[in-house]
């Protein structure tokens, strides 16, 4: 099982790679790929970049929403080494709450598995590796009985607002601000 810091690092890398490139980094996929079963299995699809255009525009749009409502980009771009843990914790609390509201407003995010983490579960074979990663002592069998380590997440609904009418504006995460006077 990966440590918390590694999982956080992978989460950020995946998030931004998906936003800007349209794919999950191969080394992250490898870290979460289940051990090969005893019998030969169908070949896994490889991650590949999505086409540019609307996908990239939508990725920037999601990042812009997280910045506008949650100040996520400002927080991630800030050098935080000079701040105390209490100051960082206070900032994270606000960023977390506001970014969560963005996710709730524009996406219906739901767990892949209904069972709670730490609870026993049974998964019928064949297992779709895009939905469930079976780890541990994996052999070919009709069903896998184990403990939920992570429920997984999937998007049930996406309700993003219309894109900006001009392509140049679609690349802007947040406009610059100039105070005069």
C-alpha cells in the first residue's frame, strides 16, 4: 500500500496531466496496475494523449472554476515553506471547502464501490481494471473476497457552463487584475 504523501503526489500529478494533456502518467498507472493473473489476460489499453481542442478547453475551464471559486491555482503556485503549519492549515481549510463546492456544483461524483473503506466486500470476476484494482494474493477465480482499501470515484454527471466565445479566452485560468487610481 502506498504512503499518504505518495498518494497525494500521484493525485496532483494525475489531476494536472488529465487537465492539460488528457491522460494519466504511465508510471502512475503502473503503480496501481494489479499484479498479472496466473492465466493470460487481455492486453491492457495504454494511456495516450487526448486530442487537443475541446478537451483542452474543458480542462482549462475546470481549472479556471477551481481557481475562481477555490483559489486552487494561487494556493498551489504559492511558495509555502516560509509559512507556519497553522497558517497553511487555515489556508487549506478554505481552499478545500471552496474547491469541494466546485466539484459538487459541476460534477456528480460518486463512489465506484458502495462498501465503506475497511469493510469486507466481494467483487465478481472478471474485474474491469478501470473500475476496481484487485491487489494482494490475486489468482484466477470466480469472485474476489477482500477489504475495501479505497472506494474509488467516478463521475455520474458533468454540468459545466458554456465555454467562452473566443478561443483565446479559453486558455485563461484567471485574468490579471490591475488597480488604478
